[in-house]
């Protein structure tokens, strides 16, 4: 009986190995996709921050102009 179990394991081992290799390849691929998306998100966040700073400076400039006009 033990020999039968060993034969079954030996028979299925190459399939297990293939499945594990496939899983590792998929994890690697998706990890690269996550890293690329993270870089894009960082770049987008930086652009949003810069835009918000520009809007803030513009509003401050308008407010300063309004104060000068009222004086």
C-alpha cells in the first residue's frame, strides 16, 4: 500500500512542480504590474500636489490684488 502512495506522489510531483512554477511566474508578473501602477500613482500625486500649489499661489495673488485695489 505504501508503494502505491509513493507511486501516486511520484506521478503527480511533476504537475505540482509545474503548478508552483506557474504560480511564481504569475506572482512575479502581477508584482511588476503593481510596482508600475505605484510609480504612475506617485507621478500623478506629485502632479496633483504641484497643481494645488499653483492654484493656491494664484488665489493668494488674487487676494493680494484685491487688497491693493481696496486701499
